[in-house]
C-alpha cells in the first residue's frame, strides 16, 4: 500500500543558517518516496490582527491553504525566551482564524525542537503542544524530540551526526506512520 502523504513543514526559525533548518532538511531527506514535504514559508507574514479577518491577505491565504491541504504538519522549531518563536506563534494564530474557520482542527501535527541549550527547546515544544491541543489538532505523542546541545549534533560542515541521524530516523519512522494513518 503506497498511498501518498502530503506534509506541510513549518520551520520556526527565520534564520537562513538555523540549526533547526538543518535538522528539518535531514528529516525531510529521510522521508520515503510516497511522502512529500512542502515548506510553509512564514517570514513574509504580517503579524496577525483580527481586523484582517475580513480582508484578503495573500500570504495568509497561502499558509492557510498549505496547512489545510496537508495530511500532516511537521513543526521544527527553536525556543525563544522559554517559549515558541514569535513567527511560529503568528502562523499558528493566522491558521486558526477567522473564528470557526481554523485549519488546525483535526490536523495531525508533530513537533521537533532543537536548541544549543541544555533543555533542547522543551518549553517551546510544550507550548506548541498546548496551543495545538486548544485548537483541536491531533498531536503526535511520541517519540518526543527535544535536541539539547544541538550544535554538538552537527559536524563542521553542518551535517547531522551519525548518532543524531539514528535518533531522528526513529522519529521519521513513527511520523510517517502517524501522518499516513487515516484512522489515527
């Protein structure tokens, strides 16, 4: 059975050289051929304002459609000041509005965090989970991935270390099952 699965990838960091982007790219490279991941670009999104609910904003419409059309969403994000980055919170809010038109309801969502710090972005990941739960998304429960001292998981060229590759491969295997399971 090789049905195709469409994944919307959201990278919570806006930095071009983000370590989270490196981990996201590795995860995507490990997906089987029947799973397609498309990045939801969030850097161009105006800050959410409820006054915009009655207006057409192309970037808002684009991200809402990408998330709505996806079978699952993979969020790979750092932690900023013990919570999720503002750009990530912004896209979560945009996709939850207008009122009663949230594209998050019932959407399968997995989160991976990475941080140079000890706790690996755990507070960010938990805050994403809290927001998704409130929006009635289906969260992937395990394996949880909070990569602490994440810069140590990259070699001098920025490639993911062998040890971390093995760890992330376990996540990828479970995510593929979660994302493609229509009865989950």
